[in-house]
C-alpha cells in the first residue's frame, strides 16, 4: 500500500484496506498505464486478473468498473476501482494487458452497457444480440419490484425477438460497434422516471 | 308402436304407420316381404360370436383384431421410449444419473439416449428454460417425429421455480410446448424421474399422451414468442 | 416492451418460401441469405451466419468464409457440449480453422436475483450456478458475507465446510474424467464415475438433506452438524472410492487410443493460461502453481498439509492426470480434516435478517474449475447492493478459439471436455 | 424347359427370400446381445421387463421404429434420401447369401463367392454416402464423407488379407475354403498375420467401435443417420448389426473353419444331424466374435480420423502386402 502511494502519487486516490484487500481508485484515463505498471513491475507483480466487475451506483450517480488483481509477492488482493460516467459510459479496454478480460468486458457491456474502447469483440454475450436493455442496471426492475414500486404497471422486460428483422434495419445503420447506442437506451419509459426513481436509486454505499 | 331393435320389425312398422296415417308422400314401394324361413341376423352372426348389446350395437370375436392391435402397438411403444440426449441445466446431471448403473432405466427399454431428435420419442426437458433457449427447444420438439411425448423435469421447467422472477427465464415449459408429465423437485431424485417415466408409460398405454391431442389438433406451430408475459 | 406490429413484422423464415424471404430481407436492408460469391452451394455453406449485420471486428473475421470453408453449428443442443453451449465452428474439411463460442442459453440472471434477495436467500440462489460444485458456490458468498458482517464461523463449522467442499471436489473431478472419455467415444468410464458420484451425493444428502443443490452453508456457519448416517456412509465410501477411480484409471490412463488422442493436443502454455485468466486445474496442468487455497488461504486451509500439484505439458492428457492427482490429494485432505476436527458449535449467532454495515468484500475459493470469487457490496440494507460472481469455467472457455485452429472436429470435444466447463456457471 | 434349371431357380429364390427374412431376427438377436452385454459390463441390469429376462427388448425396439412417423427434411433430395437405407440394408443382407452355415446349407454356393461378397459389401459405402449427401445436413455430409474415406481405405487391406487365404486354399468359393480347412487345419494357423489384419480392417469396414467415426455420437450427431427417422432409420440400425453378424461369419469361415468343429469332423454324421452339428459350431464361433466386438465397444474410446487413415495406409497396407508375399512364397516353396 505504501508502495502504491509512492509510485502513483497523482493517480491513486481513496486508498483503503482491510485484512486481505487493498483498494485503490484510479481515474479512467490512467487505468491502462497504471495496470500495465502493476502487472509488469517486479515490485508489484500483479500478474493475474482475478475478476473484473461493473457496479451501478444508481440513477444520477456513476458506474464503476472494479478489477481484482492477484500477486504472488503481496499477501493481499488488489482492488482497482475505476469510476465511469453514467451518461457516457466509456472506458478503455484492458484486453491489451490480459486477453482474458475479453469475456469480462463483454459481460459488463451486456449487463451494464459500459462500452470498452479498444475491445475488438464487444457484443452481447448472454442476451440475444437484439435485446435492448441492460438488465443489471439499477433502473431495470424485476417484475415483482415493479409491482411494488410507484412505477407499477410498467414492465421493463423486453423479449428477444430473434427473427424480427425489422428491428435491425431500424436500429443498425453503418457502424455496429457501439450497438445499441448507449445514450438512446431507456429501460423504463420516460414518464415512469419521476416516481420510479426513488425506489430504484438506493443510497450509495460509503 | 312399441320400440324395437329388430330392423325388420321396424321397417314393417314404419310402413304400416305411414300407410295408416297417410303421411307417406310418395306411394310406398312394394312392401318388403321377408319370409319367416329366411335366416335371421342372429343366425348369420352366430358363427362369429356376435351378439347384440342391450344398449345397441354389436360385439363379437373378430372385434378383437382391430382393437387389440391398437393395444399391442401401445404396449410396444410404452416399452420402448427413447429419450432425447438433451439437458439444459442441473437436472441434466440427475437425468444422466437415472441412466447409470444405480438407477438403470434401461430396464424399461428407455436407455439408448438418441443424439438426434429424429430418432427420439421422449423429450425430457431437464433444467431451466431461458428465453434464448426457448426457440431452439421448440425447434427440437418439432423435429421429433410423431408419436412423441414430453416430460418436464424439475420445478424450473414446470413453473420457473426459483428463477421465476428473472428477466430471462420462461415461467414453465408448458408456455411454449405441450407437456405430458410434470416431475417436481429441484432437481428431482433419479427415483422421482423414473416414477414420472413410469407414469408416462401408463399414459402411453392408455393412449392419453400429448401426441394424440397433438395429432387431433393438427400439427401447429406453438407460439412461444408472445407467451412469456 | 416492444410492441411488434403484426403487419410489418416479418414472420418466421421457416414459414416463408425462399423468394419471399429474399424480398423481405431486401426491404429490411439485409443481405440475402445466400449471398456468397461464386460457389453453387454457397447457401449451404453460409447456414449459421447470423441474420443481422455483423457487429464487431472479431465477428466479421469469424463469419467471413474463404474458399473451401464451411460453418458448422454445434449446439445449443448437441450431445457433447456439456449442456447448452453453442460453438460455431469454421471448418475446412475436418480441420477447424476458427471457433466462436456463443453463450447465454442458460442465462438465468442470478446476479440480478441475488441483488433482490436477502443475504440468507442468496446462498440458495447461487447453488444451481456451477451445479457440479454447489458447495463451492455457497462457500465464496459465505466468506464474503462474513467479512461484510464482521463475524467468524466457529472452528468446527469451518472444518465441516472444508470437508464437504473436498467431497464435492472429488466427485466433480471424477465426473470430468467420465465426460472426457464419453466425448472421446468411451462408453463405460462415465458410468463408473457416476457410481462414485452417486455415493458422494448420497453422503452429502445425509448431512444437508438435498442431493444436488445442497443449501448447506449459512452466513456464520453451516446448517447441520455431522450425523451418524453421514459418518457411517463416509467410512463405507472411503473404503470403496479408489475402486471406481481405479477402474477408470485402468480403462483410460494407459489406453493407447486415449493417449494418442490426448497427448500433445490443445497445448496451453503457462503464460497463455495466465493471460487468458484460466485458473484451477487447467492452469496447474500448464505448470503454474496457483491455488487459492495456498495463495490466499481461506477457511482452515492454512492448517492442513497439502502440496500444489502441477503438470508440465499443459495438454489434454496433463489436464486429465491433474484431475486424478487432485482427487487423491482431496482424499488425503479429508483424512486430515476428520483427524483434526474439533468439537463445538457449528453456527455463530446471527440475526434472522442480516443487515451488514455498508462496505465491500471479496471472497474467493478454489472450486474444481478454478478461482471462484464473489464481490459483494452492502449499502446497509437487508439485500446486497451488488453481488458479482466470477465463474472459472466462463473465463476458461476463452481459450477455445485460441487452442482450436489446426485441430480436427473430434479434438474440439476432447479439448472442451478437458477444460471441464459447466454451463450453469458459464451462463449464470 | 429343363426341369433341373427350374428347380435350381426355385431353390435359389426360396433360399434368398428365406435368408432376407432371416436377417431381421438375426439383427434382433445381435442387438439384444449388445444391449445386455454392454449393460452387464457397465454394472447395470440391462433390459429385463419385456419377455423372460427382457429377451424381447430388441424386438420391441424394432417394431417401435416401424410405428414412428417417417420424416423427410424439406430440402432433402427425396428420391435418394428414400433409396439410401435400402442400399445399405440390401448390401448387408445380400452378402448373407454366400455364407455356408452348415454342410450343404448355403443359399448360393458360387465359385466366386469371395469376389461376390466383397463386391456386394462395397455397395454399402454408396448408400452411406448418398444418405449423407441427400439429407441436407452438415453433420450428415461429414458423416457420409467420413464413411467413404474410411471404407474405401480399409477395403484394400481387407481384400489383400483375404487374398492370402485364397492363395493358400486355391479357391474363391467359400465351401472350397472350408473343405481345404477340413484337410489342412484352420487357416488361422497359416495366416497368423492375415487374421489380425482382417479383424481390424473388418471392424473398421462395418463402422464398429473403436472405428465408429461414421456415426460418432459425440462429434457429428449421428452421422449420415441424423435426419432419418422411423423405419428408414431402422434399416440403417439393422444393417449395422446384420453387417456385424456377417463379418463375424465371414471371419469364422475364412480363418476358423466355418462350421467345422475344432477337432476332426465326424464323418458318420450326415444329413440332418450333420447340419445341426455344423450350425451349432458355426453360431458358437460367430457369436464369440460378435461378443468380442461388443466388448471392444464397451472398452475402447474412438480413434480420430487422421489416426484412422494412418492405420490403414501406413500400418495395415504394408503388413498385408508382407503377408501376401510370405504366403505366396510358402505356397510355392512347400506346395501347400
């Protein structure tokens, strides 16, 4: 941890630790360079990407991409948190460092709608290619929750219309790399937002 | 006029009746004279063991051939049900366990798990059905030749089970295709699946399985897309 | 919900004749289905190309066919894809030139469901993920939640946890051996594996009450203490387990056909394995001694004696031998656990509805398929705010497109079975 | 009209019809044997519900496929798709004509029986190829091409190993070959190299494990049979087991003295008793080799397609040529 402070005085923020995890927050622009140093520098030696996850802190807040790294030289997991803007969820891809981040990033794109710049295979991995929601966002409500909330009656579910070719011609034009366009994606119809927001937006953890 | 089952009496009676009441529109043809010495129906049918039933209709020896042929076919089908080698999720492991040394369903002639749906009789839907898998599964079902039966194994398959609230799970396989036997459990023990398959055998022997209604309705595509909520 | 206008919606292509389909596709701005250049049977080769514009660079590379290549679609229903994995294989004759795994046919949204369930209920939701290692599935969230909640499970509970987890590992590795042989055409090993598996699950059912999805772990302990039936069954099983494993070894290990098909097949070097995030026995078979039980000892693994077994060659045969060795090691661990098991309670005092302090926790265990980890965020409520699971077989499958080119169709099965993916875990 | 010609013709037609009818029960018996033996080797009970000890299970399976719907894929080539099962089945069944079951108990005793046998057997590859091509299914196509490659390759060592026997006995007629073995002992003693070559090549020729690449379940769903259902699939299914029976029978006839007992044939046994005695030995030996084939299927994994070709061209072909060479030298040198 001390090493982290010494080596990255500008970029590393919000350092925090418990018995087996060291946590650090990095800005979006510096993530690839910092992770490359963490991986290649013999002092760190975090050679293995254990996990990469995305967290949604609710409407009005930001996304976060969380990397867990393993090193054989340090007795703790290293957790790297990278905040991502919600309105423009873009962050650089780390597939150039770990090829195995590919499926992690595809999953984050599928579930959260975060676009990883530089990932050459960013498409949906779980849902059908023409599915148009991001199920793990906090504003995507499961049916029972929708019934309980003030947005009752609004069903955010979208079924994959696998053979529905018309959707493609409408949605997809030339470049499909960012399909579906992240800024046009609305899970719950707009009129449900003023009321639905309270139940969906939980208090942000410390 | 007394009701009678004898067609000859009935014919005579009707002609008499019409003549008496004058209701016959055309002059009735010459009356059918049946000499009493002519052999009656009973005599003609006696060699075949046919006799009239009190409530109408006839029963006899040769009746055995068409009716019991059906029984034989049903027996054959019930004793040779080949499942499709297809598993979706957790239940698939218990389905395989049903076929292994300890709970051997080969005893009932159900063993050769066919890899191709064209040669299978029973589709055991073993595991959670998701919306993405629903299309391929229905296509599998349609690729199977008649007669065919479907067993829904596990709660996820019968109703969605613990994943009922999920955004990507079909809440019961009967929303997309017909089902004959439901086996509850999460997952059911192999003994449970064997019990379900023996129930299916009873259905097959009573010819009450799904394929019969399926045939009666005519082959139709089951609308699976609109069914999920 | 997209309301599809029945007037404009294009019906299912299998109901259409070809001319009509082509017309509709042209109207929708899509390429006709048989738009390959030249060849007379182009339509036949192109079956399998998605019915939509290709989205990414990799996808375009995959679905662009050169002369003499053909796409073969394996799955989601195929006898040897271990569930509902779909592999789109590009072949030239029998030679595989490229491969694209397609997932999601078993995506049940477990993470989302867990975020809407209480901490206790989460442990039931994760069971059917990696359904051959349910005990491990419960172990990682239990560790993470205990960190969040700041409690410690009693020592006897930790021993029982380690015991059931190792039992689970034995039958999971045993089944992998059987499936590997089955995918290579051997009919019998899978049945011998299942004999062992049935014994173990009955053993675990004796302690937990369920055969497959055990639901045995609790936050702060385990559900039940060991009972007499469990102990007597454990004794019987321990006497006979090596027989069924040994039968399989006799059938497979020195079999010339098996060796000819697995040696030097699908070689994964240690560096590649780390870059691709492969963990567990697959990584150790490539010579990298990474085992979460040693690297970040959880539960009581720092008190037990065991070595990290590795193989050097990294091929399919090495992965098979790795499983055999790990089974023997797990049996050794079970002996130690039974010797050292202390007395005491098996469940810490926890409230009915757990409301941990806001915070984040990461719990990782070594499942039969590798590093299985849980990242949980609490916001102080009764449900986890974010619940993330990292499944090892999901990540391991990434190496398939890298390993396959140059091998034959038959090797696809052998290599995939040697990676031992479980689709419940892959698709979550 | 020559009466004897008419009689011969009548006998031929009768025997052929009888044999063709007999192939079905033969397949039933072999399938039942396989179901039960595999079950017992896998520590299972196997079928035990239908008939005494489940003896009629395979019959039930057979009648079941008869009562199934018969599907033809939409884009399949309907004519060849329908024809293919017949070609495969007839190829298997027709070669039964020349097998001498017992002394004088043979449907047609050609003087070129060996040539006829291999000519007819080669037809089945056409059937499989046609089935694979006409199904409009990629798995079928792969299976059909595999079958073509496999069976054409293995026919060469198979035939060459038989040429050794032919040189030794000096005849192409199966009854002559048996007669020669009656005088000189079983051919297997004179063909120690030829017998294993024939055994391996014949296993590959009829697509049995470990050479069952054509309908490799775990790779290409069911190979050429993937799209077949109902009775058409039944024909393929039966043909496989009829071919297994016939290959074992030919193996026994060529190398193990056919219907001859291991010890000198008692000359006084003639007529009906002789036929029964011959049948007994013939079936005992044949079913022993069927058992060996089932045993191999239970034990061995499948080999890969390049290894399959390698074995045929790099191992079996040179060995069979060596065998032929040695046999020729021995025949000339020792005036056998």
